[in-house]
C-alpha cells in the first residue's frame, strides 16, 4: 500500500453534454491530485466528446476511450475503464453526478490509515439545475460506519458515484453486462465484492457526492416498483453466482420487506 496511491476514475458517458463539464470540473477541483481520469464514451451522438476533449487538452491525467457501438447501459463502459485502469484504487462516477472537492482525499485517507479497501460515502440529491432537493443542503454529517454483506442484502446503501475500491480487492469481478441486469449491475457487483473474505467496507458519513435526480423520475410509483424488482434480481443473481445457501432466508425476508413497503405506499 502506497502513501499516495493513484486513483483511476472511471466515467461511463452517453449524451451527457448538459452535465459532463460540471462532473469533470468537480474532479479537476479535487484536493487529492494523484489520479487519472478514464472517460468511456458509449457512442454519444451529442457534443459530449468535444467537452471531454477540452479537459483532455488541459489536463494530461484526463483520457477518453470511445466505443463504436452503444452497449445499452453503463456496465460495459465501466468494465472497459477498469481494464484500462493503472491505479491502485478505482473510483466510479456517473457523467451527471458531482463530487465535493475533498471526496478523494477523505477516502484515500481512510484506505491508507484504516486499511479499508472498499469505501463509499453519503450523497445529497440535486435536480437538473444542480440545485439541492428539499432539505438536502442542511444535512449534518453522520458517523462513519462499517457493515457487512447481510446488511447490504436488505438494502443497497452504496451510491456508485461514491465508490472507491482497491483494484486488488476487485480482482476479476466486473459489472454484469447482460440486458436483464441493466440498472442493477452495480448492486450485484457490490454484493459480490462484499462477499470476499478480504473485503473491508467503510461508509463515510459525510455527503461527498451530489447525485442528480431527473424530474421525470421524482415520485414515480412505477420507478419505485421497478427499483424493488431490480433489487430482487440483483440479490437473486448473487445467490446463484455465490452458491451461498445460508443467505437464502435473509434474501427472501429482505425482498418481502421491500414489497411490503411498496404496498404501504400504495404502490401495486
């Protein structure tokens, strides 16, 4: 473990011209400077690439990979970025999310000083105009915490744009690229990583990510139902892949709770 490990930041991008500049600017403003940026363009048809090229011309640590064919989801471009990563640590951020300036520094400190090799953070919601939603701007930092696989089976508490994971821990594990797992491939990967004996998760209580929520997804009953279904798919696939029978009843109970919450909200 190095004192100043290089962090490879992987960004899947598709038609993100409205937000990618803000995302890249938040990376360029990081207080921790030992990083490389790998933007993987998923066959964008807008002005996204031109904006990324501006940053690449200004900052030598910014790089872009171009996919000729759109994969239909972020899993494949994220995997492409992982394959190209040179860093000891790998971070992920979506092309419309924003980092606070101290994010990487706080996570690298946690890695170096506390031995955590899988680090995520809290996040705050922003809208399409980058304004904080509801009372998010007044949230107080919560305590840092660690938890295990059983807790994650009950609820996905990990925001992908907040993750920093060691390349060694990640190993050969990758995002599932199948169409069926689209939008829940991240949850499945976190379960897989957490299942490894060497995994040491630390969830930082500070909100170091601004997670963008689009207007058409706010308060949608169908969206909440789809999220519950995707969670069921991810946990079920994890059981199939891991062959851990001891987690069957926990997974069953967690999914019953998910759908019970939907019924309480009047979502069928």
